C-alpha cells in the first residue's frame, strides 16, 4: 500500500509540474520571470498550508499538485531570471553565485528540517516553511523590482 501511495504522489507531482510548464513558459515570455517566481511562491505557500490543514490521504494529493505547480514555475524562471539582472559577461558569475548559495542553503535547511521532524513533528516544519515562504513572497512582491536589463 505504501509504495502505491508514494507512486501516486510522485505521478501527481510530476504531472502537475509538467503540465504547468507550458503555462509558465508562456506567461514568463509575456510578463517576465519575476511574476512566475511570485506565482510559484504563492502555490508553494498554498501547498504548505494544505499540508497543515488536510486530514486524509486523498486531500493530501492536493499538496503534491500545488507543490508540482510551484516547482514547475521555479524550474522555468529561477535561473532564467538571472539573464534579466546582468550583462552577458556577468552571467557566469551570477549563475555560479546563485547555484552556490542556493545549494548550500537547501542543504542546511533540509538538515535542520529533518532534525526538527525527528525531534518534534512534521507540522512544525510545515508551519515554519509556510511562514518563511510567506515572508519571501512579501519581500519579492514589495522589495524586488522587475528586472529590466536588456542587451541588444
């Protein structure tokens, strides 16, 4: 039973991510990558909120669908937005710094999250994650200007 559940979660995650990639690509071309990252943050927050509130296995499917939608947007725009912030010559540096910082951050946060789950419970990790995503979304909305570096 557990392997069937994991398979269903995986299919929902990958399918929702794949199906929304087309939408994210279209919207990013039309409105820019900042919007896609913002919408991805909103879907990520909704997924975390759902993880906190749902009570059944079937309801938990929504968590994986929302997370897949968020991951799809991040994959489309997270690295692509870098080209909108800098010149062609600066891109390798910006990409390298972004990968280094995000890789270290993901590693450290994942270890802390796993420790918190072991010591306390999943709900605390989902709640902290929801708070952090909410803060990130608000900062992205209010502090980050739409990048407009264009090289012709």
